[in-house]
C-alpha cells in the first residue's frame, strides 16, 4: 500500500474496512482455492474474502513500518473481525436499514474534500493504486451501513449526564483549558538528601531570588546552565513538548494556569525547589464569538405577491421607519414570519451560522441601529435592523461539548463491545480454519 492509498483510507476512517478492492488476493499457499472458513448463522465467509482482508491489513502495517504478527494469529484475528462485521450486517438487514445513493455520494464527496481532490481526481488516484472505484463504493456503503446499525442498536441508548461532565472536567482541567501540549523549561535548585531545615531555607531563598531575576528579564537558558541541578540543564532547562499526562504531577496543575512566558513561584519537592517557565502551549485558544441582536420584517412571494411587489412594499416600510414609525409595530402588522412578528420582528441574539447565509451576509454589513435595504433569501424578502453586537466567550460551552464527546466515545466503545459479544453468544458460528 503506498502512502497515498494509506492516506485516503485513514482520512475516511475506513482503514479497517476499506479493504483491498482490486482483484482477489491469492491464498498464502500460492494456489487459488476458495472454500468456506466460517459459517455465520445462514451466511458463510470464504477463503478468498479472508485473504483479501489479510492482504490489506499486511499492506497497511508495512506502510506504517509496524511489526507483523505470526500468520496464524493474523488469520484468527481477521476472521473474528469479519464474523463480527457479518453479524452486524445481518442485524442491519433484519431491521430494514439501508444506505441511499445520496448518502453514499455525500460520503465520497467528504473523502475527496479531505484529500483536496475532486471526485474525478479521487477516482483516478484510487485506480492508480490498483483500486476499483465501484468496489470502493461498495466497501464504503458497507461501512456506512455498519455505522447505521451501531447507531440504532448502541449509540441511541447512551446518555451523558451533566454530573458526569462536571466530574470529568474537575478531574481533567486540561479539557476545560483546551491545552493539549506544553513546552516547558525547568530549573532545579537541589537540596541534599535528608536536608536540614537550614539547607532547605537556603535553597528556597536562592530559588526565590532567581525567580525575581527571571521575572525582571533574566535569561532563563543562562540561569539553567549556571544553577540548575536537573539533567536537562545543558539544554538550557528545555524539557521539550509534553502532553498533559506526560507532565510531572508537581507541574500539571500549575502550568494550566500559566500563560506563555510566565515564570512560576518556586515549587518544593523532596529533591529541592523547581522553577518552571511556560515557553509555549498548543490548543487552549479562547472561543469568543460575536453575537448580533437583530430584527426583521419578512415578506414571502407567491402567486399574488411578486418579487417586485415585496421589494417595493419593504422600501415603503423602510421609509416609514426612517420617518419615525415603530419597527416593532410595522413588523407585527406586516411580517410573514409569524414566530418573530409577535415579538416585533425580534430574532434575539444570534450566533454566527444560526441564520441563512444570505441573511447573515447582509446583516454583517450593518453597524448598530443600521437599517438594511430590502434583500432576498430563499425564505423571501427581508428588511433587517441590527440593534447591537456583543462578544461572548463560548470556551466553557466548548469544553463541556468536548467532555461530552470523550465520555460518549468511551461509553460507545464499552456498549459496542458488549453488544458485539451478545451477538456472538446468540449466533450460530462454525469455524473451519484448520488451526482455529
């Protein structure tokens, strides 16, 4: 498997199931012998099918330079995976699930987009790798069907409570901060083993003095080279990039509250006093959005009201508002948007992406209290007034959403494993591999 093929499969999330879809691979013995290797309820898995999956898995492992397991182990694992997949597809058939051509086309489009390719370019790229586009579509349809049956049988039963989210965020503050990696520099002012109180006080005073010098603009690298007892002193104290779970427990709660360039207070441990500098971090950007308070009057067109009629009426209403008439009153009397008309056309505070793109494009051109010209969207003709703008930090909401995804994914893996085991227990399965 070349790098391009591996990348296409990985990005689509289908590496386990987008198997070798060109000509069937010959069995490892060299002769083409197709026979049943497993019976799954009223269906069978044949040798050529198993060999294709093994061939693809080996190609993927080789592309990643991973060590291959023994062939017997590989055969057993791949066959088990095929059996589980086959049982899920049988369950999908029982429940009447299917994948429409429209859904399949959308999935192929997303795969092409992720690889910065057009559909025709994706087809060419697959064929250049020896992959049949039609069989690629069939494998993708199978994967989508598996997702559907898992959604129906497992995901729909998973619930994540606010209490679970709060607990995860309390246990893992890095989720709330959004930071996923830190680059830290470190200085250790060491104390002797079984240090006396006098030696501890002296080390603390030295560390506190050094912190003041560093915060006043002192060179951390030079200070580390000159004073640090840590093994990384010769690197200027640079510990490199660390994920949150790779940080010493002593540092993890502190760096989460630091900003780039900050120098910590001395941190005491059994080995002495530590000083850390947060050089950089990844992630953790604040999620601030601009909300817009907006109201509108909507006129829909029909057999009686033409585009020109609607535009002219809104132009007249616009002149009346400029002349002093109440927007609220006119919206209640004239707007075809019944939900907002009773509120004087008020749509409230809206987030980016809440409204139709054509509407937002016109709305975003307006300053506070500006009144738009009449414009058309797929809903009809609008007259819009912006009442104000405000910034809103959505970081907490984003953090809770991320925590919910983490918990849900964990539960999904657990529930999916339990469901698959139940399918295995309830199914009739006969293995016909010689050494199974």
